[in-house]
């Protein structure tokens, strides 16, 4: 119950985040692959057959999963965003900058080096590395 301060039973509770879905324009799967697989180093995974006809593509690495789905009325997510933990932010930023991706630095967050980039469709992506 929203706003309840009492304890909840141990069943029916959220345990983890399975994936984040972002929208993309139709027919741009190869562009998505170039960014998410080619630059960010995620691996494309095959969509289930019953969803494959919808277009889009799915990527993952370890526990990080992102699904890109086709939206006919596409508008990029400029505020809402996934935040990926990375092992070497400086190295990843060099690769992104060399490919022409703009990097936006933000206010520090205790325990993290972080920045924002946009995917090729304008969706905001946060990149974070634990420090200290």
C-alpha cells in the first residue's frame, strides 16, 4: 500500500529490475546495434519469436539489460534514463568521444564518477563508475 509504514508480507514484492525499455524509430535497428553493441559493448540477444515481428532489439551484458522497442510516435527520453555501471569510465568515454558521441558531465554523486550521453535517437543514458 502506498504510504503505509507497516511491514509487508514477504510475497508479491519487487525483487529486482529485469530490464529497461527505451523507444526508437522504426527501421533503425542497425543504428542501435552500432551504439549499444559497437560502442557500449553490450551483446544483442534474440527477441522471443512472438515479439520479433514488432522490430526493435534487445541487448545485455551480465545483469544489465536494455530493450529498444519501436514507437510509431517516437519521442526520445531526455530526462528518464537507464544508468549503466561501467568498469572503466575513462576508457569508455575515449571510445565514445572518438566516435563523435557528446559527453555531458553532471554534478558529482558520492561514490561515483558519472556522465550522460545520448544514444543515436536522443535517449539519455547515464554512465557510472564506482570510485573510492
